[in-house]
C-alpha cells in the first residue's frame, strides 16, 4: 500500500453510521477479533477477463492451485461415524474423504488402482472402500485389503497399492485437504481464523441446511459475487431499507502463507444510498420482519421509541431471547453486531465461514467438471448445537440444485432463497458478458475499497499460479 | 426446534375461499399503484383505466421489485432493466426476459380488494 494513498473506507449517512462506529456503540463488549482491522491493501490492477473462461487458465489452476493448496473439503459432521465417507470433487479431480478412526480423517484419490473406476459417488459408509467394478478393496487407512482372484495379480505388491492420499487438516469442525505431499501443515494457512472464531466456535455448530447449486459461471465469477456488498444497491435493491451496504467494513489479513479477508455488513440500519432522510425506524421494523420470517407464528415486534436501547440493540436483544430460548443457550454476552450483521470471512481459495448469528452461513466454491464456464456453490446454514445436554443433531443432507433450479424451489430458507436467486440470476449473464467482451477491453475494473477482497484474491491467485 | 429455520409453507396466509383480503379499494385510486405484502411475497396492485390488476412485485428478469414502474396500455415496463409485461396475462412483451410475470386474480367486494393465492 502506497503510503500517500488515501482510501475512502466506506460512506455513512446521518442515519447510517460506518460499521466501525456501530461496533463502538454496541450494547455489549465486542471481542478483539471483530475490533481488529486488517493489515493489508492490495495493489490496484485490472483483472484480465480471459482467466474466467480460458481452458488453459483452468488447466493451470488445476495443476498449480487445486493440487497444491489447502482447501475446504467438508465438515467432520458430514462423516460422523468411522467408515463414513464423502467425495470432494474439484473439476475432474476427485477425492474421497473418510473418517478412518474416531478422530482420524483421510482423503484418498477417488480412483481404483485396478482400472481407474471412481470409488465413491456420494455420501456413504462401510468398513472398507470397495470398487463396484471388480471388488478391489482397501482398509479405511488406505492399505490394500483384498483383490479377488489374487492369484492373477502376482505383479501387485500390497505395499505399493496403498491408495494415494492427500494431506488432511482440521479446524473448527472443518476438514481441509492438500494434495501436495510436500505441503506444510494446515495451521499457518488459517491465519487469524482460529483466534477470531475462538468466541464463536465453529465446531459447536451443526449444518441445518445444505444446498449445492450448479452455476453457469466460472467458479471465480461465482465466488467474487459474494465477496462484496457493492452489488446490493442494484442486485438486492429491496434490501436497501435495512442494509448498510455502502457502510460495510472490509479487511484483509495477508501474512504470506495465509490469505484471509472479511466483510461486515450491518443490518437494521438503512443504506447510506437512501440518504440522510431515510427512516432508521423503518430499517429496524424491516429487520424484525426479515428475522421473524425464519420463525413463523412468532409475533413480529416493532421499534419501541420509549426504549433506552438503540433500534439495533432492540432487535439484537429480541434475537438473543428468541434464539436463546429455542436453543436452550445463554446468548446474553453476544454483541449486537454478532446477533444482527453479516460477518463473512474468506480463506483463499474456496472457503467462506461466517461469524455470529446474524447470517450463519458457510460457502464453498468449486470448478464443476472440465468446463471453465460452470461451477458449484455449496451453501450451508448452521445453528449452534442445542444446550441442556441435547445430542448433536445430524448434519442436514445435501439438496442438489441443477443449473436452472432456483433456490426458491427449496422454500425452507425463507427470504434467503430470494436473495440467492437474485445473485444467481446475474451469474450466467456475467459469464456470457465476459466471454463476449471486446478483446481490447476484456478486463475488470475494481472498486478500491469495496472490491478489495476480489483484488486480493487475484493477487494471491496470480502468485500461486506463477502467471 | 431450530428457530433460525423456517417451516416450509408456514408463511403463506390461509384463506377460506382461496382469496386473501389485501387492501381497501379506496386506498388504490385510479392511476395509482401499491405494493402489498402477501405472506413473504409482495404483490403490486395497479389501478389502470382497465381496472385493478395484481402482479408479483418481483420482475422475473433480475428478481427486482416492480413498484414505481411505468404502465401504459395494459403493459408494465420494469423500471430497472426495461422488461415489458402484459398486465392481464403476465406474458413478456419484449426480449429482456422470456419468463412471465406472475398475475393474481383480483376480486373486489364490499369495497375491499382480495387476491386469489392459488399457484398459477
């Protein structure tokens, strides 16, 4: 960051302060993680559009990115019992992630060493990994267990037929893999995440909804649509009355081996785009309505002008009580910002864990098959584990949504489905526009502050690919 | 119970006859339009010379609100990106989108506007 460069870090209005001021005004003490600001601003550069559709670029990503970096594969709760397994597939490279012991996870190339059959097509379970073609079979630790007609394979030495493995690391109930055998351990790549999630442990949550959507757009186009709140003004214009889009705070922590960024978009305040005359009361009332959509039958409160609490603090307090009662958990210490706002972290290259109860999501972005114009986005909605000694609820099964199936075909996530559909309606359009751009102007121009996380992503990507 | 998770179908308002009361007819003078809530959805009521129409307040092109859009000769033009729809059939009238705008049957009785909410 050039010392002389002065960057405008968001805008406020008379009724919509910057996120930092809202954190300052919180009714509770806000933890160090949310108060800490980033340490990095990427260099401003245009982004060549060819990298979103070129087969050569996708091939480079496969070899130098996906085969060499730590990446989010799945959750421990997806494979709760020894022998459970799920595939993790990046483009045309597939791994099978297995719980090989009570606290041990392994990831094998999802390919039989006999004639190459894929071993695992979907979530499953068993005492071994067995190929459906000729029943070649491996123990859960990857060692060869059995070959039918063993007499016919004299050339096969058992020790040489261990299933090839990727490295596995875990944090917060998340399972990461790195196919590079010489990769350093996972921990340094996590950067600030373990420290910042210490007061909101991801391992103490479970997946309540899990949707996997096929998208007609490059995986980076899909990812980048979710790294900024700049698009709210047009794409989610119906959310402006209660969303601090332009007052959103963005931070980046770049530490060489770790590449983490964050956005905090405040809710229950009007967008600064609506000007100084926008209604703060309407923002609070609308936030009540939106949060209440997830609780049918519950009476929807209104802003109380006689309360000593601010409007945001009122909504946050109501959320603490409603959620706390529903989950038999004491949320009294949780700050307003963690009860209301959209706090999204990103860990390069494919992982977005969200913090707090405002919008408790997990995103994963992946190439889909060999076509760089298609991708997969996995969205999980999580909830804290119930208190009072209740057992851990099982992780929700994956609902698959095909290219043309809208999120609204799964009404269980309420207003979120409209918001995702608004985003999804853009993505194929973006991809089409990118492919058809004037070759002399085939580059993206990014906002200095609001789109800095995208800039940072590309900076790290370029470094990783060496191109 | 997990309070953050809604129950499917629980948000749609119930109605004995399939019509749901939404507004007093006097609150929608000729030439005006108004967006009203119908469960989690919003419906745009438009009082045109041909009568009162009800369409989804959600353009199927980019899923944006329609309220405030220009209406002429029974056709509404989405203010955002210019998609045109027939107010009676909901069918698109230009190439911005090939999807139809949802239309709701309207019943006016005793000075009240009610909408049929059965899927169409």
